[in-house]
C-alpha cells in the first residue's frame, strides 16, 4: 500500500508525495497509515566498457592499444517510503512528522534518525498531583 503505482526506477527525481491509507482490522478498528514517499539515487553498478571502432577483435594491431571508454549509465532514482501507523486520525501531524524526518535525512544533519524518531515518539507525562 506504500507505493500504489508500483515500485519502479525513474530517470528523474520526483517530488515527495504523501497520502494516508486507512486499514480496517478484523475487529473493525481503523489503522491510519501515513505514507511519505521520496526518491533517492540508486547506486549504479560498475560502468560497462565497450570496444572502440573494432577494438576487442582477437587480432590487435601492435602499439595502438587504446583504453576502452566507459559507458556511464543514466542516473536512476528509486522510491523510498517512510510510514507511520496509528489508530488516531491526525493526517497533518503525520505529514509534519514524516516531513521533519525526511528533511533531517536529506540535509544530512548530525542528529541520527533514531534520535529524531525517539524524540518525536516520546513524551513525558507528569506525575499526578504535581512534582514530588
């Protein structure tokens, strides 16, 4: 459900997308799945080389060895999805939270994604009756 158009590589980086899918379990309880999809470069395989003008034949002329030129494959981009699953219907909060995680990932900030996610999911509940 994260990539309803299917998983495929693109030659251009597409803008990020966001949508919420609603899943209903066997007890008729709803689960809101917020999906934030972005495209990141795929590490290409090693460049392939091809022979130039008849090079590569078994009989090579002496003293005229030219290196084969590498063929650079087109840069490809693969979809990657961040998904937040909740029983609460708060699409705007989900969009903002996943957008923040994405921004930190793209900007390469020194804060680890694990710490950001932990801080987003953690809240301190005060003790009943005030501080003790």
